[in-house]
C-alpha cells in the first residue's frame, strides 16, 4: 500500500465513529420535521393535558418532597421527559438497525471501508444520543415555560438524565436488534409489550409504591423509573423514604454499560463473521 493510501485510511481509522455519526445525522434530515414536531408537539400536548387538564381534577397531593406535597405537574414532568428519550431510543435502535444490516445493507458498505465494526456501532450510538439530547433539551425548555419544575437550575441536568435513561434502555435493545436477520414483528412486540408497560407501570403518573406489590418490580428493573426519580430529585428534592440518588444512577449506568458491551460485540460478530 502506498504512503498516500495509508494516509487516506488513517483518518477514518482514527475518527471513524464521528464519520458514521455524521452520516446518520444527515440521514435523519429525511425525517427532520418529524423529529422537530414530535420534540415540540409531544411535550406541549402532555403538559397542557396534565398541567391544565388532569391536575385540575386531582384534589389531593400525589407526591411529596422534603418540603411537603408538590404539584402534580412537577411530579409528572420529569417522567415525561425521560419517556421521550426512551421513545427516541425505541425508534432509532430498531428499524434503523434492521435497515443497516438487512434492508439497505449500509453497515456492510461501511464495514468494507477502513471503518471498524466497533466504530460503526459507536457512530450510530453517538447520532442517536444527539437526537435524544435535542429532544430532552426542548422538553426541558417547555417544562420550565410551564412552571413544571421546582428548581430550574438543578433541573438543567434533567436532559442528561433523560439521555442516560435512553441509553440504559436503548443499548440493550440495540444489541438485540443487531442479532435479527428478519423483521418478524419483533419490534412491534418491543413497543407494545415492553416499552408501553414500562411507561405505564414505572411510576410515570403516580408513585410506584401506590402500585400493587406484584407489579412494583416492573419499576425496579425499569430505566424509566430510576431516571424519573433522579429527575424528581433534581426538580424538588428526594421523596421521603425513597431510594438515594446514587442507587438510581448506579442502576442506569450498569444497564447502559452492559448494553454497550453487548452491542459492540454483536456488531463485531455480525460484520466480521
């Protein structure tokens, strides 16, 4: 190989993940308006419906902080923000992965270049993380506009909590999606029987301890609940008798870390096998 060819291959080998991320972000422009509208429209609908609608019919406090009962919209807003990030992960780490491996086979083309399978996986994750952070940042801006946060300055960390929740849920999902060779309805099953139950039974609209004991385990294993509780602690403080923030953070980091290792290994095995 000539010196010029080696130099041409050096940059992709060093910055391959960034090139893949750039490609994926450019591909998102095909549905860019969908991203913008969903990032703005979804929180508006939820916050209007809950802050000005459902909350008006709740005459008793649902949750409490260190200073006593809190507004219902304060309780719900962090969970809705987190759920938005997890929803992005559910979209981007399913059909996009199937398209890359099976329908458009673009991952195979990337793999034929100096870019490694690990970089393809990393670049995909970076691009989805960028979309999740954009979504949660917009969501938080609207939360502040609605007065749905107790401490707006501490709450500035909420978008990053949402990002961590999206990765904690999305990276294991990415590892699973990368193993599939055909879409036989598996992604619809994930949406209907995993994401939706987690959304409904992870203390999103009511405290987890108000759920029957037989269903509380759903929250304990759900990144939505752990991230929602972190967001609530940032917004108005710790719930009396609740888990410490470090425990919630540890669970999310472990979920994301295990998913990251499995996803990278799956990409390597699939593209080099």
